[in-house]
C-alpha cells in the first residue's frame, strides 16, 4: 500500500533551511519517494494555520520505504542542520 509523508513547515531562517534542503536533496527518491505537493498554502479554508505555511507531500511505495527514508543517516544530518530554521510537523499516512 502506498504511504505518504505529509509535512507542514513554518520557516524561520531561510538560509539555514536551504542547507537542510541541500543535504537531503534526492534522498527520498532513493527510497522510491516522489514529490506530490510542495508549496505554500495560499488560503486556510477551515481551522487555523500560520501564514505562509508550506505543505510537502511525498509518496512512497510502502510504509517501510517511508520509514527507511526518515531513518537514513543523511536525513538525520539534514534534520540537525534544520534545527532552529523551521518548525516542522511530519505525519505518516498509509492508504
């Protein structure tokens, strides 16, 4: 069954965040991941969310692939570089 990592991202330090993005560039694809959505929300239709919040949805072939991506040491390095640059909430959804 396909699995999706759904992330909401509030960037506080764009330069620092770019270092994170550069570190993990191409990593999801190594686990079969493909970007489905990547961009800023243009409007909140229900509920509340921070202005300019970015949404990132990555599709993986299965749950194991999504979890392997997050467990990869390269991702851990990127996450460390992201510290203090953004507030991130990641969810795993299996359909």
